């Protein structure tokens, strides 16, 4: 459900080992200089919205492909799912 769909991440930085982290794109605001280090892969212009495809970067107001930037998930909007059953954890 939802468009774009929820991101499901294994081994996301700063999250507990084991569960899968679920996060909607709109709940990952840009936070210059803090949070996850990301790299923009592609940017899709969808009329009034822009869909950015990024990857967590191991090594910005509007990222462009190839640009590195930071974002932090909103803690009140993070969901965890069991790796084996797929069920949401409390």
C-alpha cells in the first residue's frame, strides 16, 4: 500500500540487528551534516512531486544524481518487521 511504497531496509545504520526497518520516503527528511550518509542515484520528476532513488553511502536541499547528502529518519515514523515472518513488531 502507498505510493511510492515503504522502503524496507536490512542492516540500516543505527538500528537493532535482526528486524527489517520500514520507512516511508516522506519520513526521511534531509538533515545536512547528520544522520545517514546517502548518495542520489536517479531523480524522477513526477509533476508536483520528485522521486529520488538513493543508496546508503558508506564513505542539500535538492540532491542530483551522484551527489552525496544526509538524511535522518523520523523516529516516530519508523516501523520494524520480523525478518522471518514479515509481521510488524510492536
